[in-house]
C-alpha cells in the first residue's frame, strides 16, 4: 500500500476558552465526538469517593434543553450510533459516534447535558443504585482488582492509593454538604476552559467549526483550573504481595513507579512512556516475551499503564500462566532486568522512535471516526503529535525511565492466583491479599536478546509462499468504497473437531504475535468458534491481507508440542455476562452434558488437514490469486443449505458459572428466515432497545450490565437479551424480561404511524450504510452465507421495510412472546422448576 500522510486536524480555541480539534474525513459515512473534562476522581473531595464518577452518570439523566427521553443516550440509540463515558484519575471523557447528518443533534445534546444537567434528587437516588451495581460488578473484574491491589503498594497520601469508584455508602445523597460538593464540582470543572472537544466527520473543517460555535455558547466561560501536582510515588508502602483471585490462572504482575522532574516537558514524558511500552511489549524473535515463552516461563506478556498524570506513571507488566511453585517468578524478574540492561546498552532509541512513528501513521489510516477522535483527544491531552519525529527530550526521558525500572526501590511484585489469601482491609474493593518475602536470586543466564525486528507484514513479498495441505472453497465480492482496504472471513472445518475451548485456546496462543503485527500496520485479526470450526476474520490494507492470511495459516499449522494447549477450566476472572457471551454457541448445543471428546495429540496436523470456506471483499485479482496459491486445491464457495425451521418452545442451558451475581442470556430466534420476517424482528429489536434499558436498569435497577439487540447465533437470526444483576436470581431475571415483553405489546399497539415510518427509515438507512463499507459488506455477506441465505437477502430486507405495517409488527411481537421460534436461555444457574 502506498504511504499516505495521516490527516491532520485543525486546532482552534473559542473566546470562552473551549479548545477544539476538527478533523475532516470526506470518505467517512459517520461522525464522532470526543469531549474531555480536565477533572476526574483525583480532583473530587476526599470526603466523597466516587463523586466525579457519579456526576458522569447524572449528566445523562436530563438537562435544561432535553428531557431524558430526548437526550443524548436516546438520540444516539435511535439512529444506530454508540455512546459512552469514562471517569479516570484526572479526566472524564464523553464520546459518541452517529451518522454524519446527526452530528448537529448529538453535539447540541452533549454540550447541553454537560453545561446544564438537572441533577434531580429522584434521578440521583435511582442512579446511585446503578452505580452501586457497577461497583459490585467491578469488584469481580480482574483488572479492577489488580489496580486496587497495586494502589495498596503506593504511599498512603497518594490519590492513586485511595478508593475512588464510589458506592451506596460513599454517596450520601441526603447530606446538604454532599449536594453542595456535587454542584461545586460541576461549577468548577464543567466549564469551557476545562474542556477539549474533538470532532471527526465528512464535513469540512469550516462546517464542523460552525456547528461548535452554534452550540458552545451555553458553556460557562472561566479560566482553566490548575490541578495540584501529585505527591511523590516513593517510598512504596509494599513491594512484595500475593493476591487471591477466584477462577484465575497463576500470573506474575511486575509494576514500576516512575516519575520525572517537573522541568521535563509533559510531551517528552509521554513520548518516553510510549517508547518504553513499545520496547517491552514487542513479541518479535529474541524479545523478552518471545524468550520467556520459549523457556516455558510464561504464556504471554501484557504491558499497560495503570496510572499516568503529569510526570508520574505506574507501569504494569502482566506475565500470564506463571508457575507459582519453583523458580519461574525469580527467573522472569531476572530476565526482565537483563532485557532492560540490553535495551539500555544496545537500543537505538531514535531509530525505534522513527519506526514507531511510521507504524502509528499507518494505524491512523485504519481508524474509524470514533477511534480517531479518541486518539486525537489523547494526543491533545499529553501534548504529542502522532507520527512526529522523536524529540531529544523524549529520548533522554526514555533512558531515564529505563534506568528507574532497574531500581529495586521502584518495583512492586504481585503474585496472583486462585490460592486463598486473607482479606485485606481498607481497599474499597474486596481484596484478598498478604505480604510475601522477596524471591530468591537465580543464577545468571545467557538469553541472547535481539532488538525488535521489522514488522514481517511489511517489506518485500516472499517469492513462493508455503502451500499447506488444506483445501479451500472461496468467493469474492467487489468493494463498495474501500480506499484500498479489504476484508476476509473464513471458517476452518475439521474432519474430527477437537474440544472447542482447546481449539480456540490453541488458535489464540499461536496467533498472538500475528495479531500484534497486524495491529501495527493498521490491520485486524479475530478468532471465534462457529459451529464445530474456528472462524477467522481479517480486515486491513488490501495488499497486506494475502500475507496476513499466509502467516495465520502457517502459524496454526506449525507449533512445538510445548505450545499445545492443556485441557482445563477457562479463566473465570471475567464478569459473568462476558463469560456467557463468549459461550453463545452453546445455546444450540444438544441438551444434557457435553459429549466427551478426546484431546488432540497433533494440533498442527489438525490444521494442515482442515478445509477452509472463505469469502473476501475488496481484493484485486492479483491479491485473490495470492490467497488461492496458499492452498493445495481451491474451488468456488457453494451456497450453504438453509437451516431447518427452528423448533418452538423454551430451552434452558445451565452454564454452571460460579459467580456472586446472576447472569442470563435469552435468545429468541426468528421462526421464519424470509426477508419480511427479518425486517419485523430487526424493527422490534430497535424499538425494544431504549425501553429495555430504561425499565430494567433505570426503573427496576436490576444491574449495571444489560442490553438487547438483533444478533446471529450459529446461523440463526433473532433478538438477544442480556442481563447481569447483583439483586435478582436467574429465574427472576427471566421473569422481568417476560414482563417487559408483555408490556411492549400494548406500546406497539399504540405506536403512531409516523413513529413507525421513522423507525423503518432509520433501520433501512443503517443497513444501507453497513452494506456501503468494506467491513460492513463482508460481515453481511458472511453472516448470510453461514445462515444459508441468498445474496439478495440484505436488499430484500431493506425493501421489506418500505411500507411495513403496524399489524405485521404486532404479529412478529406475538410470535416472539409465544416462543414460536423457540426461546434459548444460557444462564449461570439451573432452570426454574
């Protein structure tokens, strides 16, 4: 793909102090908003932990200009967009993506809700329960508990050591002092001088600026508040800890408290952090991660920032699947120090920075509007330009931070596993943790480190790709509007399928390096179980996709025995609802226990003998031929046989998840697969979405995690309802969904004709927009293939929406309520009597 300069935004500051970044992307069908408030949890009164997070929730519940049912959440959901918010240590983000012609309305609502929220007492009381449910759910999340545990190692006076999530006990709504603090925090920080706004869309920068000027007048003007610098991160309170995490596999967490003097520019500090993360997380041959995996000391390394503000950071290295008994932990710690010494002496940081900048420029070309808006927002906040050449200050700061990581006074060691540990007091979240002794030293070892190699997806193409023994059936479609991008979906089918959990684990382990390489060049690689096979999804620059697929197949078809997965329970540290979503294919498994399958003894051979069904969009003739040459034999992809009509009735599958909160998925398949039926069920899903959220989350306050939407599961199309709750059983959750559906019958009967016409038009527009993009068209074609539907099905659904009648919609609703296509429940518990 020819090198193209990344688009650059236009920067403006309005008279009231609002900082604005405007980026015009003429080819984008959608527009995005990212708005950051320069205040977060560390800026709230210490007496009210969670106040900043609580305010983030409250602003969505009505403003002076828009009632809740007309506000940003409802507006974005109605047009098929996405919206969310996040409270961090020193900033709060609000962001959304909408069709380009809806940007005006979305921006008006976002700015109004931030400037003039109602903060009504009744809404506060309801939302506190939602936030408390979120607190309970986060108390089961592995990353949240890890971050809380590391906070206990920091100095007691540092805000990063405090509990800041908020819950029912810390948000004292009936206190006048709390209400005054809430409104004072809003007045102080939710004003133009504290805000930075990024807009991305197909409009010109002049048009985008006009939209901002039209709606930003209501923001109060005030000078930017100077945030107090944090206290030092040293001395650490704790340095050697052991934590119990139920359902987890043993891991080693090594964290480093890093800080630079205030005279070092913030941009240089953040440039240095990015370079450090890049050098530590590389998976190329001879790197830290590669050598540790070769030595069977761990299975994967994740690097992330737990905390960052001004010149301070807490950098975490997560080494997965580490043997808790024996010298593995000491060996990893020693290897890390040896790797750091190697980088300090051998690395050309200028060259590494240049390579990283070039890759980042490629990544920017692949980002959608929302991801691009959030990326530029982050760059704006830390004062850096993506793809810019390395500064002398940044390179020097990287060397300084590298030296600090070799200082034992700045290191925290946290061993994590399922073994029980006593309760740790005062952390806010429920931690079970104890102090441990430092690990014993291990003898030095020659690791033969190598500097990060060039990305294998770039550079000259291999003259003769390795041809695997597998066969393939392929089909191709032209790109609607791709700008050089393409997508490919494939399903690997096996003569004797192995256990699916191990199949996916093997694929994920073998392709982790390839996924990182793909991400670096603006491509994407995903794996999932589909039926008895493994599904591959690739998207990225069209000229790189054949090379990416070749590497995927080569990695799957070659692996040492040490890389083969061992049978065992899946990692249960995810929230219950996420665990259920990962097991969606089980909805259509035969009732009763899973059939016993012998473990595979030759994983590479299994893949070499597989058969691939594949479908590509946006690939030129030469690129199609390059993919065909990867296989021993190819044929045209035959149409899939239509699925049998689903059986009516109700089916419950117990996922046997051991979790303190109840979670349930209800999938209601369409009883018929014709275009008119699908149009009706898609309309139902769209019309259910807002009321479902309002009823179960707002009124009943069942929990924080829930949604409903149109989905395809194992070739079946229908509506999926998902709920997780700390206060209701799985039986009660199903009862609440049933009651909701019963109430929707009356609502649909009184639905105004104009409202139905608007909903039909909006849904048709969304489907047309999806079909007009490369990844969207590929996904539609692929899902149709898996469902056994003809190529013209998508257009037939859009046509069926024209003139769709209320009587037809009500018939679809009755069919759903009567389970004519069946109700499929996957729950973390046994079925009701």
